[in-house]
C-alpha cells in the first residue's frame, strides 16, 4: 500500500474555510498556560486578536497587556458586569475548571462565543449548563481539545478511516508528568473541589478524547482503577488506568499520572497494521509518525506545528463560517460523562456501562 499520500502536504488545514477575518478575544484567566501558550498563539495566528485581558491580578494583567499590545485589562467582577463587551467577540476561558461555568454563562449572556479549556467543567452538570446557555444565545461553545486540530492526529484519523491498518483492535495511550516539579502542594490541581479530580480529569482526558476522535465513536463501557500514595495526593488520584470498550469491539487501554517520569504515547493497533505517534499529548508535537500496513512501513518526522495556534484559528473559522464545530460543548459533556463513570468504576471495582 502506498502510504505517501498521508504525509504529502501533511500540515494542510483541511478544516479552513476562510482566508480573511479577525475574531477579537477576551482572555479570561492569566495562568501559566494562558501566558506561555495561548497569548503567543493568538498573536502568531491568522484570525484572532487578543483585545481584553481578564484577571484578578491588576499588575499581572497590566504587564501582559503591555507585552502583547492588548487594549484593555479588567477584573473578573467587571467581566461579569459586562464592561468592555464592545471590545471583544469571543472569550477564551483559562481559569481552573470549577470557574468555567460562570464565565461561559456570562459570555453567552453578552452574546459572545466561547472557547473553554478542558475539562469543560469540574463536574457534568456545570458542563451541561454551559452547553444550554450557549445554545440559547446562539453562540459557538468549543472545548479546547487542541489535538483535534493537530496535523498528525488528523492525518492518522484519515488513515484509520481509509482502512490503512485494517480494523482497529487496540489503542494504547498514556500521559504522565511530575506535577510537583512545576507547582506546589497547594496547587488547585490537587483540590478536587476546584479541579474536579486528579490525573484522570486533568491528563487522562487527552487520551480519552483522542481515542474517541480517532475512532469516530463513543465507548460503551469503562473500567478504571485509581491509586494515590498519600499527601499531597490524598484528595485526588495520583495515578489512573482505564479501559474503554467501543461498539466495534475495539478497546483502548489508557493511563495517566501526576507523579511519574514525563511520557506521552499513542499506538493504534489494527488487524493489518499499526500507527504510532511520538509524544502526542505533551503540547509540543514533533510530527513523528510511523504507519505500518502489511509489509509496508513509513516513518515521517516534520517540523513541529503549534497546535494551540491551530486551535485558535480553527475556533475563529467556526465563528466566521458559522458551520459545525468538531470540538463543541457536547464533546466536553460526553468526556465528563465517561470520566464520572470511570470514577464510579474505580470506587465500585466494577465495569460501568455507558
């Protein structure tokens, strides 16, 4: 089988429908990811411009506004009060998950589109409220699953759909990090009331959503086991493993950890071949892909693509085009429903049907 076509024009934006246009963004929450990844991606992208910063820290907001040439910086209270709404068309929510709902609902009330970091909320009911509020307002709600705009994932989804590896049989996916190397023991990620959980909801959602996207299917059951060794992981799971069963018979074995050597891996094994993507979940994908089909095997390594930049431009394209969003709020709701069932499975020690 000729595998070359999957690597030709590898970084093409098959989703792009517009060549011109600008969506003005209010960035809500100025934590590390917003500062280090989102704001540079907005600046470097084609279709977005950061025009308002929303933060509880005036000094931080003022410094970033000067660095990125943003016209306005306001408090969280001012955002909820509707100040500066004429200065932005959409919001990017980068606060801890427990606060996603309130900012999304306010944005919808002002008729603003919403791009919200994953998980969509810290609990399922809050995510459903966000979907309802945005649907009632007629605005786009996109869950920030940046891997869905990442070229390696999109090209490999095409290959799977075309039957390059035969029928998918098993997926093996894992994402781990040393959380305490970057944050203190008082981090909100270790507070279940703010984060919604631990390694499963924060890191495990990456392999979960990616498996669903690659197979274009939802699992019918989940089995999970969580482990914590003690403080500071005594309130959230430190490690998790979970098994997803899909209607076709495909299974996905996924792992995540807050306290293990940094690793990110993805293998899709089929009846006639396999696909391996190197370091898919870590945020800086090197475009390293291997496809084996029968007796043929092709490796590809290309320049890294800023998947956050792709994500913002995709969000803008959905707004400008008015078309379907592949990563809409319902995607976030589905993942939270699966995650809540995984927690139920871990607590009961049984497989949970979905």
